[in-house]
C-alpha cells in the first residue's frame, strides 16, 4: 500500500499497518495509544507534540521533522540507521 500523504490526529487511536510506504507522514504525538507496524517506510516523518514524548520504534524513515507545540515540549527517540533530523523552532 502506498500513500503520498498520511495525517494522524485524534484521541486514543490504534494504528495497524503492514507493508506501507508513505512519502509524507504527519503525527501529533500522544494521539496513538497502540500500534502494530510491519514494513512501515516513510520518507518524511513530521512529528508534533505538546508534552514530553518518547517516540516508538517500528517506522523506518529518512527524515524527521520535529515541531514542538509548547515551549517545554520534548522528544526522545533512538536512531538505528543513518538519517536526518530537522528541528522547527
């Protein structure tokens, strides 16, 4: 399955994806309560959040764009491969 753009917003969502390719994926952190992802590949991952977040594994991406929605918003993540992170302030 291939998407040019995918935007995830809401409350207490559940995400299940198997063999998905997305060019631009947008997610407001704190909206997904559970996820099962296999073969989820993203070119540009756009993350936003208001609080302190630890980003889950399971999505392979080339670039991460972080957009804090509050002055004290934080993002913690682990990189396992070569990539690029862009911070918006």
